């Protein structure tokens, strides 16, 4: 098994500042899909965005990540245990988990050993859910400004990000897929919030390391022209969700 590359420890602060939570309705759906609610495993938790919502619906949450730097940024909760470990070796007891979630991260995994780990730790009837989002949408002028940035950083995306850009359509699942509603992420953000999110992208990091330039800062004047001042706007992302149940 090839160790997963850590793309975010070096930008842990930007990551914590620029990432966001997910719709409450998503976690309500996942809770209702499970027959028991003792333990949820949030795999590749990053800075704990999904883990915090799971903690209000499950008795205990184990939130794991390979990055100690990201875990250090995660808020504490009495029923959330953060653990540094790879996705393929959780350390959880066999048949102990009701729900496994992977938010915006499964494309980084070595899937064959991860599926083995999923099968080992899930209870019979337990649920696996993973999801991603692609490009934010605000309004036409801002979306056009984002296209200019996307073109600048396009050569710097890690190869493993390709499934995200395809909305996970080609990722197979270890169990039969379950039907689910559609979900949309919405955030009320200022321009500063929006640019912080863009700065958390791995391609922005690698563009900076290769060129010595900050692509987001270089495009700031373009965004400022179409999003002046501190006015908040609604930013939205379509959520690409896959859910399956262990027999």
C-alpha cells in the first residue's frame, strides 16, 4: 500500500479558515439511514467540519486524518475523539461502526485496502457515505472571475483530484448504492471569505510552490472589481453524494 500524500498540513491555517460545514439535512438523512447511532467514523476529517455535525446525532464520533496539523485546528467536543492515522488502518474495533463518512477526501485514498477496512469495522447494516463538491457558484460576473483563476492553476492540480472534477461519477462502491435526496451547500460569505476558500485549494498551494506567486492574490483585483466592499453574497456548491449499506 502506497502511503497517502499529505496535501494540506503545510496550509493547515488556510484550510481551517477556508473550509466549511455541510447542510444539516445531509446529516439528518444519514442519521435516519442508520438503525443505530452508537458510533460514527469521520474518515479524513481534516479540521472536523463533518465530525461536529455527526456529534449531535451519534453517541460517539471517531474523527481520523493523516495530518496532525489539520487535527490540531479541529474544535473539541466531549463525544468526538480525534486520531491521527491513515484511512486504511483506523484502529477501530471490528463490527463497531454504524456510519462511515468521507467528506471531500476519498479521491486521495488507496481504495482497495480502504474498502477492506470499511468492511472490517462496519456493523452489518451499517452505512458508508462519501461526497464531494466541485466549483462554487455566486453570480455570473464572479463566476467568470473564478474561471480566470481556474485557468491559471489548472496545471497544478494533483492527479488524484480528477474524480472530484467528475463529481465522483466513476467511483465504484463496495456495496449496493442507496437512493438519496439532492443536497446543495450554501454559505453567506464576504469576498474575503470566498478568497480564503480558494486559497485552501491544493492547486493554489502547488502553483505557489512552483512559481513563487500567490494565484489568489494575483487575481484579487479581478474579484474586487466584481465583488466590492464587505457585502455578503450566497455561495453555493452542488454536493455529489454516494451512499451504500453493508449487507
